[in-house]
């Protein structure tokens, strides 16, 4: 499902992405706040949002997100870069082993496809987030 909020906005740093994800989550039905959401932001070369897509709405502690779903719209819309993100309903944005594994797979798939993953953001409580790029785990190429 494509989300209209944020389209055309320039995202310059992980904090601005986390804020955007928080505002999208806040706008949703309150019952869904306790479920994991997995979003993809497609960016052009100037870091302007071309689209935001909710790829998966999961359960309390998991969402199913596979590379084929994450890159599907990116290929169709010919975007240059992707930022992926999800929430942890527990409020703790510390990545799980599954988060680490998925991020590694996405970065590798992006290299093959030619659409670079620039960051993976996990949001927790308002104001708390984890960024792979800030931690040096996704590097500029």
C-alpha cells in the first residue's frame, strides 16, 4: 500500500526518516500501533521521496518482509535509492538477529539490482530509533 504522506519531501538524515515513520504510524488506527510495520521509501538521486510503501503489517513482534516485495515498486518506479524501516512495538529499537539478517540480504540484493539501500531505520518509542548508517553498518559506495 502506497502512503501519500511525505511524497516530495527531501530526507537528509536518519532522524528525519525516523520522524517521518513516526508520523505515518501515528496517523494509523491505534489498534495497529501494536503491530510491526515494514516500510520502504523510494528516493531519487537528490534524496527526494518518490514513494513510501507499507510492505508488511505484521504481528506484535514480527513482520514478513522479503527482498522481492521490497524491491518490486522500486524497480517499477526506477528509483535510485531505498531506505527501509520498521517499528518495534515494544518501544526498544535495538535490532534483532532477524533484523540484522534481513538488512544484510537487502543490501546484497540491492547491489545486484543496482538500487542501493542507504539505511534501515527501526523506530521505538517517540524520539528513539536505530539507524544502520549511523552505526556504520551500511556504508556509502
